[in-house]
C-alpha cells in the first residue's frame, strides 16, 4: 500500500476512534436521541440530491437505516450519556465482529470454526473483566447497551452484505432517511417533547453544531466514502485490519482529552478483546501459510 493510502487509512481510523470524544462532548448540548437524529439529518441532506438511489430494495435500506441509526448509534449515544465511558464504548462496540459471524452462521449456514470459537472466548473474557469493574462511570447497563449496539451493527453488516456490490456512500445516505423518523419520535417521547427539543437546538453552541457536522460529514460521509475507495484499490485483507486501531484511538483520545483513567484492568480487557479480533481476522491466512510451508 502506498504511503499516501496508508495515511488515508490512518486518517479514517483516527476519525472513527476520536469520534467517541466528540460524542461525549456533544452530548453536553444535545440529548442522545436528538443528537442521533441531527447526525442522520445532515448525513441525508443535502447529499441525497446528488447521489442516485442505490440499486437495492427499500426494505433493505429501511432495515439498515434502523439498525445503524437507532440500534447502533442511538443506543450507543444513550449509553455514553452517563452510562459508560467513551473509551470503553469504542472497545465494546467491536463485538459487532462476533455478531456478524453469528448471523453468517445462522443465515448463510456458515460453520463455526475452532479459531472463531477461540476468538470469541478470548474477547468474552475481556468483556467479563469490564463487567466486573463497573462503577459510576461504567455501569452494567451501559455495557449491555453498547453490546446491543454491537449486535445492531452486526445486523447492519449482514443486511449490507445482502445488498451486493453497490455505492456504499449512496447506500448510507439513502438509508439515513429511515433513521431520522424513529429517532425524532424517541427524542419526543423520552427527552422532554417538542418544546425541549426546540430549546436544545436553539441554545446549542457553535461547538455543539460542529460536533453534529463532524458526526455527519467526517465520521459518516468521509469515513465511508474513503473506506470504500481504499477497498476498491486494495485487497480486503490489506485494508481490513485497520479498524483494529479504532479502540486504541478511542481509549487514547478519551484519556488525553477527557482524562479517562487507564488502569491495568482496562488495558488487560482491551488487550483481550483486540486479541480476539486479531485471531478472528488473521488466523485463516496464518493457517494457509503454515500449510504451504509444511506441504
């Protein structure tokens, strides 16, 4: 991979990782469901007028939009709003990898291989360590909510795989239309009604709006467009490992900007979860090279 492409991959991962700090800061101005609704509103508009609808069913777009907008980010914002630290959220959300594997087994009848079972087991030990260290900053409810967000991300991954080879940026933009209505309804029901929503929007600072636009344009539009471009230029095996750095950026940025502590148990938990992800990602290629070496 050329140095310029490597730098682009690192920029994407840095945006996705530090995004958890932006979420935490922005939640001081906007309640979580309203914040998520605004994110997808600006991901949809005005870009939707410049991108044709991808060749995929409305039902597929709807499920993807609900899974990402409500299940993944709406619930994750709610969790980060006082129920789990953003650094740990950036780590726990990576459980989406294992949910994606599970859905592939169920729907595509893909078998569970031994290395995948080992990977899940190692990562689950990391999650157990986190569960045993819940406190005022990281509650068990917050941990459960982010695991559910990972589950929803797995649903979204499964649905997008069924969409086939399409323009991923257009897919994300058009699916955003299905994220907005339920998030607005949830904001109305659980965050004080229309008057409170209007008050939050009217009183938000320039920095808070910058956080919304960072979510919409940097995290969603730039991240997905640049990621899709890299995948079109290089084999998936070359590009795919980069997201493993997301928790590193997430926990590091949270420690630096938010003074989130990094005790030994948190580092151990992160190491176990990332180790599980690494085993799941790299074991097939390692196994293939070993067979070629000894054959």
